[in-house]
C-alpha cells in the first residue's frame, strides 16, 4: 500500500541509549538470543496483544512479530540479524509497519561492554521514520522501555 501523500516528510535520525545491567555480558547477550527470554522483554507487555512472534537467532536469521497495542491496528516488525559476535555485538536491520503501511526502516547495533561484574549495553539506531520528526522521539522512548523490560527479566533470572 503506498504512503499517504499528505503524511509528513520522512525523517532521518539516529540515537544512542546506554544502560548498565548488573549481569555479565554473556547473560545480557543470552537474553537477546534465547527465544523465551527475548519474547518476554521484547514482545509481551501490558496493553499488548501478541498475534505472532518468531526468532531465528543467527546471521541472516529473521525475527518477526505482529501485535496490537490497546486494541489498535496490527503492527508488524520484521528483522534480519546482520552481525552476531557472541557476548559482544549484534547488528540488526528492521522495518516496522502498521498493516501494510511502512512506518520505519532502521539499522541498529547492540554492544555489550563489560563494566565491573556487569554490562554496559549501548544501543544505537539509525533510521528513516515515515511519520516525520514526531516519530523519532516515540521510537527512542519505546526503545528505552524495552531496555527497562530487559532489566526486569534479567532481575527475575537472579
């Protein structure tokens, strides 16, 4: 489906979020690789209805999700893992759409840096957001929320 010509001009942006976790890099990395753990912090949550989730964690492997938020329209996320360096780095390319209408396409890097007994996670996203400038702040806020969810799942694991 083509984009509405009345919509805002696409916006290009990048942002970086740093977060420290008390768990070692191998544990934080594993929470990205293990489908059960990843699903809990990445795809499930209050107000979300998950219709589909799959994770094939390998280079060229795909991660897909279809969900709705608070009864809204279906959102589709399709990701391909570009680079995986165990316990150190993950590079992903992903797109998001509402139904058939694209809302973004991004390249993201997740770095796992040892910090004492824990991990400094550095998430950097470079993207084009088809909802205009307003979409960028929402994506960054959503990414921060996911990293908070990750902290909760890691804490539950002990």
